[in-house]
C-alpha cells in the first residue's frame, strides 16, 4: 500500500518491562513508587501513554502481584500530569521446558496461569489500555516459550472487551497480525484495533526494514499502529515508524542506553524521540488527543477510604 508519513504522533514509554535488566542500570525502576515516578517523568517529557509492568521491589524480578499494579495505577492517576495508562497482560504465559530428552520436566520458573488470573489486575485497575500478546513464540532463551494459544487469546480478548479496556495487540511476527485480524473478524475484539509492532525480539520479527514493511503492510488501513526495536536501533525505528504512518514507543523495557557509555532514563528517551519526531516535521500529541483518536475514556483516581 502507498505510505503516508504520520504528522500527528503519540509516544508510548515502556517504563520497566519484565526482562532481567534490573541490575544493568540504576535507572530501571523496581518498586511501585519508582515505576510510577518514572512513568510520570516520562509523561512530563512528552509521552502520551505509559506502558507498565511491575517488579518485586527488593529483587527487581518481574511480578504479577495485583497490589503492585494497584499502587502504580493510583500513583499515576493522582499525579499532577495527565497520561494514558497501559498495563501489561503478558505475564503468566511462560513455559520453560525441561531438557530435550525430558521436555515435560518443566522448570520451576514456568509461570502458566489461566485467562482470568492473567487479567485479574486489569479488571481491578481498569487501565485505559492493556496489552494482548497475539501469539506464541520461542523467546530468546533456549527452552522458554511465550505461550498464547488461540483459546487463551480468545478468552482474554473477550474479558478485555467486556471490561471496556482497549487491547494493544503486541505483534512479534506477521502471523500474530493474521490472528489479530481474525479476533476482530470474530467479534472478540472491536475494530479498528490498536497494534504494537515489536521488532528485533529474538526469535520473532527481525528489525530489518524489509520485515518491518511486511509487518506494516499487514496492518489494516483503519487500525492504529506503533512500533519499536530493541537496543541501539530504538531511535532509528522511532523515525521509521513515523515515516511508515505509525506512532512511536521508547523506554527502558526496550533499551537502556542514550548513547555509547551513557545509561538513559525513561524521560531522556522520550525527549530524544520527541526531538526526532518534531525534526521530521510532525507533531507530538498528548493524552487527550490520544483518547479521542482511540476512543478511550479517562479513569478517575480511586476514592480513598
């Protein structure tokens, strides 16, 4: 399809993620307060959306505790800065197989739970957006499989739709987009959908431009998409996404560095992306414009008892 540069661009900041990055940079937030504070600083720097995982405050390891999500949500909603909240729903789909001659001797680190448990924090916190990883994939480590079966995705997608939370479809390969379109066709998700193109995550879609354009060309014309790439290509893909008609994601989930030898904060990554967007002649839009564009309803802070 012919491409048209996006002139009205929103930035998503992926604040902390669930990777083992907590000991690689002092700027990777761990506690709910640190995660919320970093998200708020990213919003002040120009992020319209903040995408949040939670971690154990002591170890920094990824967590699914609802109370951590609740604290992050409340702190962000009570802040003096407005931002669209996007919570992950990708946790709880991890299978780590045993050795090749005994694969069903699953690792104790396997974390595979039911659909309702995977969206429990979404039902309680009611973010405006939550993620839906739209497929299964070998994920970096030798025997780790990110597991999202069609049945699981249908169940989770129906729950998200019922809750009135807009799914952000995370597509790590072209087949994930294929199934996302099926979920909309089946009425599980409402269209037009929101998609995040995840480039360069081993072993999904590599972050070369030919593969990126194959992904873009599989996004329906009336859907909204963003894109990111890991590591040193993060800012290059900020530009590529805008040129291809999309929006931008940056943040410490995907990249720890501002430059060679210089560890970044989330706010610095957002500022860098905003400069790129504006220098291309586009405009960075804010949370109110994003809500209008995506049909979102702002949630008020929870009442304190």
